[in-house]
């Protein structure tokens, strides 16, 4: 979910009601928002910018985790063709910032009071050495479960609140001939599920120790083995054709009643909404059992590349637009995520959105808001990719749980 913007023509204007209108440059946008729900959300940004006089040239790069888009970005930067702005995630932003590649947005941030409204957990990925280098677009939380309400009702299944209730529901669906879990066999999807499973077993302190602090004892613990054991249960409840399936196609299985559950971040909600489904009536959203009080997150942000001087007018304008309350509401209502600033009203959000905003605020206040390992907000890419390899190998039956724990400890030790 990253977006690349390159200027093409004359001068730019300042966006939004608080700024001054003027002539604006076009932007070239490289992104991987290619599913129906993502495209609808992207159109909110496109229309917002076009309404302020900035044209839009679209460059979609398919791939839900964004790896392909980042490959294109690195090639562009290596060729000396640094973009004006790039939508990035987590440690990718910090990496570019620590290289001195990003522009300083402090003037815009100070003028508009970003420090007062953006949660500290997000600021840790938006600021480098006290300098704002990116503008957060949203907050996605990753430990959600999505369910087809009609399928659950037909089988007498209530929303599970514990692992035991969840596994009982899986057995009921399997006996009824319904695929219990819709899943796509891609490394980032496997890791997204593992994120929630590990949090449910290890708890917040254990999750932090394992994936943020990279504590070897926690990585090699009995709790981690239990997490892998639970992943084996989940693997036994997906269909035979899961390998390589895109996440949105797995969501469609739940939408169409072919499967009961999907464990996926809240971008999945955009697919339900795009299919004219209503939360609470057609589908259900709830935290993965055992993680009701925790939120693991990732946040799409626009990082601004240094163009050889002070932040440019179009960079300031784009940053201002992205963090305006009106855009934060309009965009996130469609995207399925929640605003990156805490002072946005939930009036226009549906039931799942309201719950997401409430959960985020509570987790931020209680210290239970954690960057997602699976989505590059817990540890650097080298560590994340090492964990991916072990989780996917185990999910595909290459390791038993005990071996997976041993491999995890070794892989993280080497990667860090």
C-alpha cells in the first residue's frame, strides 16, 4: 500500500482550506492499491488532490505487501530519479530517513500541530532525529478476524472469544462442508496470521520481547512453540488451493459464503464495503481471540524525498492535505482503516470503523499499541524477512513446531 509521486510541470499550490490556492503540478503515483476496495480508497486521494488543482498520473504495481513497488522505488532512486514523495511503511521510512534522503516537514507539522494529534507509536516511524519526514495517511490494525454472519448463524456459531471457542467453530464449519478459514498462501499473509496468534499466546509483554526486542529466550520459549502449534491447526482448516492466492480473493471467499473466517488487517473491510456488505448484518469484525485489548498496527505514510533544498511547495501541500481532518475521515471511511490523528470524529464511520477507532485510542492509552512484525513495524526488514521464511516453511509443512522454534531463534540471530 505505498504510493510514489513524481512532479512533472510548473509550480504547486498549497492544499486544503487552511492554505492558499495556486497553480499545481501533476503527481505521478506508484502504488499497489489494486483491489476493488483499495482502488476506491485511492480514488478519494486522487479526487482530493484534483479538487485542489493537482493532476494525477497512476502507476499501479500489483502486490498486496508492496515488495514489488519498493523494488521499483529502489531502481528509480538508484538511477538518480528520486521521487517527490513515496508511500512507505515502518522501517522502510526510517531506513531512508537515516540515509539522509528525506525532506524536513517540521514547518508544516508545527503549523498544523501534528505532534499533538498523532499517536507516539506512529510518530516513531514518521520522525527521524526529531525531524518529521513523512505524513501518516492512516492506521491499519492487523489482528482482526472477518466472518460471514449468515454462515456463522446457519451453523449456530457465536463470535469466539477464546482459542478453544475458535477451534470449536472451525470444527463445526468443517463438518458442515464449509471451508473454515479463507487464506492466501503468501509469506506476508502467513506472517499476518502468525502476528495475531503469537500475540494471543505470548501476550503484549512476550510479543514485544520476541518481535521488537528480539529476545532470544522469548523467541525460543514454550509459548512460541504453542504459537506454531496453533498455526498448524489453522493450516489444517484452509482449503487445498490456498497457495499463492491474493488476500482479496480470500476475502471474497468470506463475502460469498464459501468460507467462514479470514484473519487479515482491516483493509479487508474495504472489500466487504465495495461488495455492498454491511457490518453487523452481512459480516462481522472482531479481534483475534485472546487479543481483545491489544492492537498490532501498520500505518501507510507518505515520505518526502529531499529534492536538494528546503521542502518543496508540492511536498508541503501534499503533507497538509494528507493530515487534514476532512481527508483523514473521508479516506479512512472507504479504506477500512482509521485516522492517523486522534481528533477526527467517528461520525461517518461504520460499526467496525468506530470499534477500530475506540480500540486504537484505548491501546495507545494503555501501552498496548504495538507495531506489527508482519508489516514492518516491529523490526527491520532483514529480521522481518527471516521470520517470514520460518513461518511460511512451518505453515507449508517443512518444519514441525519444535524445529520451527529452533529455526526462528537462529534466523533472527543471523538477521539482526
